[in-house]
C-alpha cells in the first residue's frame, strides 16, 4: 500500500471517529430526554431489563456485520454508563434539595472534599471550602458561613474530624454536621458530646473514591446517630441518585469495615510490598490487574489508610485471617499436597460466590 492510500484510509478513520463521537453525544442527549420523561412518570432511572435488551441487540447487530460482539458490548456499556450518569446528575439538579441553602466543606480542597463540592453545587447549594488550601476569599467566606450554614460536611480524616468536633463542643455550628469518615470509632464520643449540646449530627460513609461519576454501582452507608432529622437530611442528598443506601447503627459500622476496608486494603498493600525489586519482563492478566489496583491504592493518603487500619478496633481479626490464609496456602504448597491445595481453591470459590 502506497503512502497516498494509507493517508486516505487514515483520513477516513478520522472522519469515522468524529462521527462516532458525535453519535455518542447525541445518544447521551436523547437518553437525558428519556430520563426527563421517567421523572415526569415517576419511574426509576435505571431499567435493567431494558439494558439487557440494548446489549443483546448490540451483540446481534455486531454478529450480523462481522464485528466481535464483545467490542459492541463494551461500546454500549460505556454509553449506558455515560447516559445513566447524565440522568443521575439531571435528577439531583431537578430535585434541588439544596436550593437557597449554604454548605461548608471542611477539608474541601481534598479529593473527596472537591467531589462533595461539585455534588452539592449540582443540588443547588452555595458551597465554600473551609481549607487553608482554598483561595483566600473562599476560605474567608466559609469561615464566616460556618456558624449558620445549613450543612457542614467534614471531609477530613477520622482523627482530625474527632479533634474538630471536640473544638466545636462549646459552640457548635447551627446546621446539620456530617462526617464522611471511613472509620467511626474515634468519632462516636465526640458525636455524642456534640449532640449533648443540641447540635444536629449525622454520619455517612461513601464507599467510593473521588474519581467516581456514576453512583449507580456505589454504596453509601448512612449511620444512625440517633438524630432522625439530621440523618434524613443527608440521606435526602442521595435519594435522587442511583447509589445504593445502606443503613447501619453507628456502632456497627467499624465491625463491617474491618472486612470491607481493612482486609481489602491490607491485602493490596501486602501484594505491592511482595513484588520483586526488579520488574518482571512479562505480565499475566492476574498480575496486571493486581498491579493496577495496588498502584492506585498506594498513591492515596497514607494517613487515611493508616487510620483505617489502626483506629478500627476490629482490624486485628481481619489481619489475623489474612495471615492465616497466606500460611495455609504456603503450608499446602510446601507439603506438596495437591488435595489440600484443591480444597483451598474450593473453599475460596465458595466464599467468593457469596459476593457475586
């Protein structure tokens, strides 16, 4: 093929790429109209049955035109995610639960702080970050607004949030105070002390990171602090989204998080530490997936991840189970006991099936 023909083909690919992107944008725009119609009809945004129809149709069409059905499915899954994400944002803008209200985000320049700033702004709140890294004007506005703000979100690490609550006890903010901490044990005492002064205190735990746009596949834990009004207010923030809301007693949260966070994080960190000092020249699918996961986690704030491990009184049990599991694998391998190893695999299959 001569250079002229190659250039012509590349030009055609560029034209097709522009067409694909334009069609994708049009599809998302039409999906937003569908979302508007669903809101008027009081129907849920997510329709799993319809999604199956769309994906089946895409696979059938791909097969008919000679395209790998997996490629068509991947394209449509991405577009469905984009559409549901746009519908989600439209829903919480339409709900406008924060219209005419103010919110101060303590630690608002952190990654989750910035996520909540966007989230609350979309819901109609006037938002300011109380953070030394914020612009001078914004920090000053947030400081002035703190005593009377309708909502105060504490997006600081658990120990820092506990210390903050203790400082507020003599004169707490008048609005609803809510933390988003991953560990609640350090906060239970300060929360009760704040409540004793008459403060309205809620507690939530968004089980997702700051890069998340689509809440459909995310859990948000709503902890019961005993303040039904404050809890209802923060729960309402997520009611118009597609997030799954999980209600837990405040003092039960950390017991569950020992498995959800302590065990998972420790496993990933240990994997990163066990990698050889020199990169191997080949990469399997499993190794690649674990490398990607561990590389992402170890770049996060070490203070936050330390507190998740160290401040949860239930962490020791999860870490003991992890150590025993590694020991069992090693023992089966060193004993050259294929039956024991197979039994471990079967046991693992049974346990992981509980989470599928």
